[in-house]
């Protein structure tokens, strides 16, 4: 195990070695606009409906990270909104990784826009940590990008040090980390629980007894507790003799395109996880390697820490392959790619899953994860989703669907939601609302005025050419969305019961009625 790796050279207590982190702020914006956008450009990149990054001008005008997209647009009328393009971020960041990779034998990408290298070996070679930091700055600036660099004991402290461009003295990481919020651990569930328990900072969490943390929060909580202490999450161990964990797929026909290799990535990721699990191990990094027909190879390491699912590993392989698409790797002179490999590095013992305040039934959860992995392999990453109730006006708005394994979009369930439908909610919400006609006793279309009054009492509902008598109705409840724009959406909802016993929720918009939900299962 090379002592140049970030996670290598650990001693028995898992002390964290020195690490250097380089962060390019607002990388989602940089990947779309380039390193030097016009100073007056008002633009934000969103992910799952919330602002992920913004230009300096947009932030100065009041746009902030985590802000809802519609709130940001209401704050800045001329704001450009772009959906995040992770593939483009990874492709553009490859230039930065190449520039920094020339300074150290080992480099790992934590995410597009953030990378890390071991500090000890490169610092000795370049004449000290301060000189190493200068060389990293120079390399990234030569590539045309701005960055922030930090050095500290351990990867977590180095990432936080990069934000304020600090060199945290050796042994001082626990003090440096103490004031940061527990959300910096990267585990939203654990952070939420700790805040509710009255432990909002890393220092307060670190002060808890180790035994109590292990009992109440399980292995994941114990690893986070060690990080809060400025230690390595789990000590690295030597590779067991004779154990081969690298997984490889060779191709009969060399490929000059990334797409055919992407299909093999998920199967390789599954084999990687199966091999690690069978050996009772996890890994801190996974290295993506490709071999070309002329014998040349290319490799890039991504952070794993035993936390990436099969789908997450496959996604990072796809990012890397597409980042290499326009480089020598896929050039005709190289003859095309003949092999794709995943190499686990920085092996740690997998403590398994222990029931804790954060866990449910272990056996059930493992069966679900295996089944989900098989279904997603067939249907694709977005083919299987989880649903979570959130805030909204209509029944369809209140359900947030997220691909399995992704973080749920946060949306406040409490108000205010002007025009929100009163309880109870429909038991069934169709994927495609069915158009209907709502008539009064004289056969005229029932309309809703600007004062939210029905023009005539509903008497018949025409559904699929069949007229059904309306036996009761309630409403209408008006709702206006994006009222500050010219193309504001104005609608109203009305509940009806029919002679056949059904109870329906109807929505009218632009003078047209449709079924939005049914109250019978």
C-alpha cells in the first residue's frame, strides 16, 4: 500500500494523513459558461428545483444556494435558469484534474469541481506544503480556472480548509473542525437527528463517548464520529494475500465511443460490490481504468468511502468515460478501447450494518437493495422511484418522485400554500389527467369566474361520451401559480359525487375540465 495515497500510511488509531483539497467554486456554472463569464451575467444552475450555483452577479442580487428556483426568479426578474449538466461538469473538470495530477502520483476526484491529493509526499518533493499549494494554484490557473486550496489532517478537514484557503497545522484538525455544523459530515439523516438531539456542531458530536455513539448510531455514526475528531473514518488495511478484487470487462471489438462502455459499467460495478462484500471489505476509492488497443492506458480515481451504491459507481464511470471521449483515449491512432477495469483502493474492513436509531430491519433492507439493483439495471436509473409527501396545492404537486438512491428534493410541507386543496386528499391520482365536460341543468358548460364562483350548478359530467348525473359538489377552490409573471397559471378545483357512487376531484384551467383525482381506491 503506497504511502502516497490519501488514505494510506494510517497508524493503529486511524490517524488521518495530510491531504490537500482543491476546490473550484461554482463549478456547475463554470462548466456551462466557461471560467470567466461576463461580470453582469445573471445566471443560476438548479438541481431538483433548487439553486445549486450562481454567478457572482446573481448572488449579489439576492440569489442563494438552496433557494427554490421560482423564489430566485421572483428575486431577480432577468435571472437565467439552467438545469445542472453533470456530464459536462465532469468533462470540463478533466482539464483541472490533469493539471494537478502532474504534481502528485495519486489524485482522486471527489466530485466535478473538487479533487484531492496526498500532501506528505508531494510536499517533500516540492519543498513544503506552502510551495505545494502555490504549485497547485499555478497549475489550475494555467488551465484557465480559479480555485481555492486547503491542507489539513484528513480529507474532511482539507475540504473545509479549502473554502477559506487555510493550511491547518498538523494535529490541529479537531480544533479546526469543532465549530462547523454536523451537516458537513455529508449524512443528512444523521445531521438532522444530531441537531434534534441538541448537537449541532462537529465539536459537540465529537465530545460524545465512543461507546454511546456506536450503540445509538451504528457503524456509519461511529465513522462520522471519528471524522469529527479529525481522524480517519476507518483504518486502511493491507490487501489480503492472493485476493483479487479488480473487475474487468474486455471487448472483442475495440470501441472508439464511450457509449458502448457505459453499458458494461453497471455490471462491473455490481461485480465490484459483490467481491468486496464476499471478502468483508469496503474501499475508500475506486479507480476507473481503460486500456487501448495500442497498449496505452488511462486511469482516474473517484472517492468511494464504502458509501457509493452500484448505481452511483456506474454513474461516475459514465462521467469519466464521457470526459475522456474527446481525448487520446478514444482516438483512432490508439486503436480504440479494448478493456474497462474498476480497481478498488484503500481497503477498509466493512463493519456490516448494525441496527441503530437510523436503521430499520437489516435483512429486509438488504433484500430491497438487491431487488432494486436488478430492476434499475433493466429499467434504467430513473425507472424506479421513491415517493415522498411534500408541500403543494394539488394532489399531484404534493408527491415528489426521486430515483432510488438519489437524495430527495426538499420541499416544505407546511404553508403557506395559497389555494391548497383541503383534506382529505384523493386516494388515486392518474398519471395523465382525463378530460371531461361539466354541464349545468341546461346543458351549458360550467365555468369559474375570476371571483372564484361557479357559473351554474354542476348537474352532469360527460366522461368518455357518457353523461353521469352529479349528486353533490363542493368548491371551487382557486389557485394561481407564478402570479408575478405574464403567463401566470390560473386554475380552480371542484369536488363532485356522481350517481354511480364515485367521488372525483376536477381541475379547470383555460376553460377545460379534467379529472385530477378520485376519492375511491
